[in-house]
C-alpha cells in the first residue's frame, strides 16, 4: 500500500545525489535507506556491508538471476 508522506527538504536534498548515482528515483532511494535501516536494526551484530550485500543477493534471486555455486572452482 502506497502512502503519501511529508519529508524534510534536508532528507530529500541528501537523497538526490545518491539517487542519481544509484540510478534510482529520490523516493526509491529513501525507501532503500528505510529498508537498509530496518535490516540493520533487526541484525545489530552484522556488518552493514554484509547486510547490503544480502539485500542485493535477495533482489537478484527475486529477479531470477541465480547461478549454481561450484565448490573448489
């Protein structure tokens, strides 16, 4: 369910360059930050980079971009 929200100009201004660099819209960038922040809070013992990599891996799996892992190759 989508919901309209009022966000501070400061947050939107901080999101603009990151959104452009990551090829996301500003709302999608802020949504990404929210998802990442929630994952970090839910997993305080894990490094942030590990959590970011895990979110990418889940998105790749959802997009059907899976490949078999080969041990020792």
